[in-house]
């Protein structure tokens, strides 16, 4: 995520520089900025794939745990519900 933010900041700087210049230099800066934005988009896409896969793994692990320990899962769910209820009732 920090890589994406860094690339976007660099692209933004290049676009600001391109706005203050003209001619061939502006076109060159704009092309570099567009390349950086494409790079950021690719990194974001890769990050999305990783997040989706990790989410699926977490969901599978949770599902397996609930199937292996149904009473414990029900107890934890009930406890969380009670705590949320108490916090909401406090207001």
C-alpha cells in the first residue's frame, strides 16, 4: 500500500510540473505520470488479488473452526452479542 501511495505522489508531482511547463517537456512529464499511474493501478490490482485470497483463507479457517467446535463458536458469538448490546444500551 505504501508503494502505491508513493507512486501516486510521484505521478501527482509530475503532473504539477507538467502543468507549469509547456511543449515537449510537458508531454514528457505527462507521459511519465501516466506510466506511474498505470504502475499504481497494476500494484493495486495485485494487492486486491492478495487481499481476496487471504480473505478466502480466513473464511475457510473460520468455517472449519465453527464446524469443529460449534458450541465454543456459539458461546463466542453470544458473548460478542452481549458486549455489543451493552455498549449500545449505554448510550
